[in-house]
């Protein structure tokens, strides 16, 4: 029996049909005899919608109240997943950030996790109950709701895996692993079966969108084994692990492309002071 944290992103949770797919994947792990905690993101596009409401209400919204609003998306998906699991005969309940609690710094909208109290959730999991936890949110020392910043659910999942001493943190996305480069641009891109923390951190920091940078930093610090998988296929994923002797020592692990940049070459520019400044 293993203890696993499963994390599902916004695309995976986008609507009741996809939530049923997520529930079936969670049930498969439960049926295999594993203890399971699930961390969920808001439905795709929901956080942007909530942020828009805040901006319409006030361009200078109170950061603490802003967090109350934008944290609601994950609360909805955690409850919906718990309901769906129950309908499949799986014991499950949601645990909101303040119920555990997940303690964070007081930097609203960019808070950092400081501690997670796990006694209650471990007892629940030991009794065969799946714990469904909303990502992206926590609680300050003075009991105000906080959020961790965009993409913070990945960090929530890794932190939960570290706190629960999980055997693995499975992060489900809309891709089936980490590739040597973007397969939508380079059809011959090769999926990596394993990549070490340092390489994954480097790729994430320069634009690879598979994992959020903070989550990789935390996984490296806490030595959490992370596996990147697809919510929409059963293809083997990519393990993000500490470097070991079994790993091939490749000079280049991957290449990241930024489609938001362009190169412009100008010819015939007069060789005189101010010419380039005038062009710009």
C-alpha cells in the first residue's frame, strides 16, 4: 500500500464530465489499496472570472478580500469531486485550507506555505476516506484566507505530499509528461521518463509550463517524488526525482521555446548619433 497525493489542474476539472473522469482515476488508486489525498484547482477559466469581478468592484481591492473571492473556485471543485466520489461508492470528504489548517505567510495573493497540520487528515485517510483538498489557498496566523499566486495548486500538492510523507505526488495535466521540447512545435520531441529536480527547475524557470517553479523548488527541498501524468490518457508519465546513478547523464535535458519573442533586423541605418534612438 502506498500513500499518494494526486493533483488535478483546471483543464482536468473543467465541468462535471471531466470531474467524473478524475473521480474514476482516484477510485482506481483507492481500489488498488492506496491511501489517497487529492488536491484540485478551480475549473479552467474560473479564477480569471473571479479576478475580473474583483477588478470591476474596485481597481484597488483589499488584498485580503480579494483572496476570499479568488479562493472560491477551488472550494467548488473540491466539493464537487467529493460528491462525485461518493456517488461511485468511495468514501470521501473535502478539507478546506482553513479546516486543516494550511498555515501561510500573510502576503495576500502571493502567500507562502509555512506549515500544514495533518493529524486529522491522516486519521481520515487511515480510515479509508479520500481527502479532497482545494489547492492555492491557506490561512494566516490571524485566520484570514490567503492564496498562493497563480499556479499555486502545484505548490499546494507538493507541500501536502511532504507534510503527509507521501510516497509520490502525481500531478495530472493536459500533457502526458515532460518532453525534450514542445511537441506542438517539434513533432520529433521525445518524452523524458525521468528528469532530476535541477533540470526541471531550469526548464520551469525559463517558460516550460508543465510544473510551476515554486512547486519544483519545494519538491527538491523536501525530496518529494513527483510524477507528471495526463488526465486524458493512461500513457506513462515523467518522474521528477533526485539525481541518482541510474539516470543517464545527458548534456541537454530539454529546450524551451518562447513564442512571444521575435527578431527584427534593420538594414541601411545611417551611421550617426541618434539614428537608432529615433527608430525605437
